[in-house]
């Protein structure tokens, strides 16, 4: 490990001096002028917890009423059944002391059973990526990117999904997914591993925003080092009808680091989003190039006001008669001058002692010994 980690199983009261107020960080429309880094923690590789292997932490959300965090795991039921973890984080305005896992919850299908892995039923195997707790309704929503395997041997298609569950993991319902986001055997719809990656609820819980990690086939090329026209989409759902009401075009940055060869894997896409208020979102872009250590992580403030509703535009590449959502760089993790792994989750945390909100991010280690399950804490400066 490149950084010292601290994982404590002592009772929370031991760390009372490091706790923060349980008041939610976002109680109204929010402006962010800058972020101040507070600290970082790394939990051990393949850390065992309640019969599971901890890793693959792809999304994070905060419940202020219980002062706890929920982190979805992107294990496709290969190591353990698809699940999310509950944790306590201990920090204040000066230091970030520890992470303590407190529970693990299995995600359940409509029949009450855990989700199968690819050997049991590949068409029903999920790819969990994001999880949000809804304070108004008391339920959670999690996203799956689905599956798209098309080769001479087999064709496996599983649509991206948005599933509503009880906090105990039991299935409630799903959101209506537009046909344009169904997986296809032809080069149409979402690309593999590039589907619903980010979720955010509006503060009044009237709307849910969902981000597509990379462009649909019809919308043009994936991001690359010299590509400036990689356009993905952000969807807006009505929480009452659970149907989409608008879509917005979002321009991705080019891939940050050049590849060693044309065949080397590289990516830049939206890894997560957070609601800021008045149709503004915090957007987390994550760039990775095979052979280059770590990732380039950037946070943008995106304004959907003035952006065209592109719901009726089948191809953002062929029909360019639209206005993109605006974006303004808020924070580049390169400013930390340290190893930054695959950050995929972001949430507002508690209010700090000085009255400012906190921002918490988590990195997915992909269950690799060469990567880290990192946690970052920042102070939000209005």
C-alpha cells in the first residue's frame, strides 16, 4: 500500500472527538466555489467482512438520520452475491481518522432470491454501479449497466436497469427504461460497461437524474485522447411516475493519457453525479489508460438550464441541432500529487464543525491487488 490505512472495529464512541454533526450537508440549493482536502483512508485489499470480500466499491451515499454511508459493490455475484455495504466514517474539519464497516446487505430479485452470477444465469446477472438512499420515500435506488456480449459463440443481452429496493435489500419495483437504452446485438443503444453509472435525487425528491457513462452507439464515438466530440446523456426521471421526462447532452473530456498502442484500453466517462440544486449537478469524470498508474479524476459543476431536451433526437452525432449542458471545472485530483485510483462514487456527508458541508468520495479497486479501495473527504467551501 502506498498509504497508511486504519481500520478500527472499536465502538463508535471511542471516536466521538472525530465525529461530525449528523445534520445533512445539503438542505437547500447549494453553491460550491472550491474544495479543501481533509484526508484519505484506504481499507485493506480483499478485507473479509461478515463472510464477504470487501472491494469493488462503485457508489456511495449518506443517510444523515443514521449518520451512515451506503456503498454498492460492483461484484457481479462472482465472489459473493450482489450487495451493498454500510459503514461509519470518522472525520472532522482537520482529519479523517478511519472507516468502519458495520453491515452488508444482499440485493434481492423480485422473487426474493439473490442475483445469479454469469455461470448461473448470465442474462439476469447484474452489474451494480450506483446506489442512492431517498430520504422522502425511505427506499433506495440502484443502477445496473446490464450486459452486452455479442460474439460467434453466444449473444447475451441484459438491459440497463434502475431498481427500487427496501433498505434491507428487498425488491420493490423498477423505473421505466426508454427503448433507446435497451441493449442490442447490433451497434445500437448503450455500449458494454458504459450504461447507467451515476444517480442523483433532487433535493425535493421530485426528480431523479441518471447519467450514462459513455455515448450510445448512435450518439457518436467514445472519448479518446484526441476526441473532442464524445457526447453522452443525462436523463431526468419523474419520481412519481418513474418515467423519463427529459434528456440532456453532455460533452466528455478527452482521455487524459495517451495509450501505448492503438489497442490499449482507455476510457473517460461519467462515473457519478450529485444534485446541487436548480438543475445543477456535480459531475465526476474518470479517465483511465491501461499501463498508466492511477486515474485522472475531475469534478465539474454542470448546469442543465439552457441545455436542449434531446429526448427526441435519436442520434446526437447526426443531428447536432442542440445545446450542450454547460460544465465548469471545480476540482482536478491531480492537484493532490498522489496516487489516485478508480474513484466512482461521490456523496455529500455531514456538516463540519465550521458549518460547511463535507464531500466524500470512494474508489473501486476492481478486486485487484494493484489497486486501492480509497476514501477521500473534502470540505465544501461555498
